[in-house]
């Protein structure tokens, strides 16, 4: 195999791997599951901030 084909194969495998990972994140809704896990910490942090204006 030539060097060009080896490089193209590596690029293809990297792109396919990234696609597979992002597809699994989308399919299993992992982004929202991670967000729901850190939400209590974010709520606690932003509730303790001092406000200049209150709605």
C-alpha cells in the first residue's frame, strides 16, 4: 500500500469513529443525561449569585 492510501484510511477511520461517537451520544440522549446530572450544581451556583436587578 502506498503512503497516500494509508493516510486516507487513517483519516477515514478517524472520521467514522467521530461519527459513531456523536451518533451514540445523540441516540442515547447522553448530552441531556449529563446536563441533568450537573443541573443541581448549576442551580445552586446561580441561585447564590448576587443580583443587580431582580425580575
